[in-house]
C-alpha cells in the first residue's frame, strides 16, 4: 500500500513502478490517499498528483529491501488486510 496526503482536497494521485511500468492511483476527495501497488523490494516508483489541469513535479521513491523498514513507516506487512481480519 502507498499512502499519504496531497495539498488539495481533490486530486488524482499516481504511482508508476519503474520496473514493470504499471501505473496505479486513485482520486481523493479528502487529501488522503491509500492504494495497493504491485511491487518487489528494491522497486522504484515515480509518484505525482494532478489537481485539475496542473500536475505536480514527480518524486522517486524506493520500496525498501527490508520489510521491517516498511513496517517502521506504518505500512502493514500483511498487504493491507483490514484489522478486522476480513
């Protein structure tokens, strides 16, 4: 899961896996985003958001090799299973 916030109430958020070239994303109406991505340790993602017709500068993020590093960032290692176990 990739999650975070953008500076506008409404925005499209995108993430492109640079290894597979697959693009993931979602439209947010609350500034917060959270969406699943297919990734392997060491993959790089280019991320950006769009507000109406304006696009943010892209940033490059890396999926850590160590799953404990992901957990320390607040990302669950269970690939997004809800707390209720459903």
